[in-house]
C-alpha cells in the first residue's frame, strides 16, 4: 500500500466519497464514465493517478460542478512526473538501493552540468534531482547504502560535452566508497536481449520495492513476483561486473584516455 496521505490518495478518497454519495457502485460508475472498473478502483485507493479527462467525466457523472477537476490543481506544483512521485517517496525512506543503469549515470550520482545537459534550463527539475542526492550524505537517518552497476558504454556516451563527461566521471571517482560502490559491467559482456534500467529499494521493515524504466514512463512495483525477478536480474548482472577497485581504475583510465 502507498502513503494514504499523498495528494493522489486524498483525491481518490474524495472521488470515493462522491461516488458513494451518488449511490453508485464502482462498476456502475465505471460504465457511466466509460473508464474501466479496475482504473476506478486504482484511482480511489490512490494507487493510480486520475487524468484530467477522467476527472471531467467524473464531475459530469456525479454532478460535482468541476470540483474533482479543480482538485487536480495540486499537480501544478509538482516537480517530478506523476509516475515518479511514488518512487521518490520510497527512495527517500530506503535504507539500501541497488541500481542497474545501461544508458546513463544514475540520477543520484549525476553532477549539475550532466543533469542540465539532460533536462535543459528547467531549474526546478535540476534542483529537485540534486535534492534527491541528499540521501547519500544525510546525517539522520544514516545515509542510504547504494550499490550501482553501470554498463561500460555509459562512460563513453557523450552527455553535454567532453568537459561535462570529464567532471562527471571524476565525480564518480570522488564519491565512491564503502557505502557507495560503483561497478562497471564490461562492454565485452553479452546478455540475451537489451535490459532497461531498474532500481531496487530495501525499506526499513525489510520490504523491497522496484522501480522499472520503460520507454514512456517509470513503474514502481511492490509485487513480490516482479520484485523477485528484478532481484534475479540484478544478481545476474552483478556477477559479470568488475569489482569496485577495478571499476575505479577503468573509470580513471577513461577520464584520461577519452575525456582529457
């Protein structure tokens, strides 16, 4: 279950209140607004976001005079995309993170210039990504333990400029240590199929949650089967990765040979 006090969950409870007040079951309401019953259920429990079209249809069906659509205004203050918000909450309370990234340096390890090369002049988005990184250095609670696997191609892929890449890789060298390890997966390692990036978060109660990249959005899941598959993938990749000392040497050589 997600946080019941998020704006998304509160909006869902407001919908539930008005639907029940109209004497409609979820099935009846879904048929009336031409959306699936599973979506209605997910929205009411705060697990799925409501689109503006969904809110307009709900207002029309329930006679709420635009109330539900207006209540979606809370999103205008969001820095993160809706689909990332759930993961951001989990990331902030995690005690350990395991990440595999085949395309880019992980967001938690990116320099400001690297971030700007990806996000452009959106100062709020840049600041939000930098703020996320505080979990690596916070005093209370203890910093999150971060184990990161990156494909060797990440070290070679130009983001921004040669100068941006040089400073980014030097940053990786500076921050690596006992609680923040970076392991490079050599380019010679061949896997079946192309994997997207994903992250595993271990929460204080031992529960594990996974964040999975897709072509159009990220997905956060606590489904035990899906999380177990992500853990299996991570371990499969990890055994092919270089030890930290060798990874650091490779990053340092790449700085000198490619970006200096």
